[in-house]
C-alpha cells in the first residue's frame, strides 16, 4: 500500500509579495544594464556605438520576459484542502423547508 505524504510548509509556493519582489529585482537589474548600454553608446566611438544602442532598444522586452518567468525548482504541487479532506454533501432538505442562508 502506498503511503500518502502530507504536504509540508516547504512545498508551498512563494507568497505574492515575495514573488513580486523577485520580479522587481530581476527587472531593475535588466534596466540597470540598459542604462549602462546607453552610457556605453555615448562613450564608444564610431559605428561600435550601434551595438549598445541595439541592446538598449531590445533589452526592455527581454527584461519583462525574464522577470515574469517563474522558476519553481524542486517545488511540489500544492494540494488544495478540498482534495485532501473529502467534502460531504449538504443534508437533504425536508419538503417545504426553505433554504437557509448560504445554501
């Protein structure tokens, strides 16, 4: 017989605030690199300045994509309480009985 393992607190996903914080850090780093590309485009002489300019143009798109990729390494699917505890159907109503609030 297979023993079912109970979900542990370590298998829970990140909270929305923590996930947002990670995305903001990734995006801020990418935008910092973009600023460096713009500075390099001013400093670098000749046609070589086109390389950092092209990078600065396309980097915002890649920054959004990279920031929104969620990496869940080693995480287990979280079971919802309804799938762990069986839900019993509500008791049948007597004929003529009006439904109570919430039913």
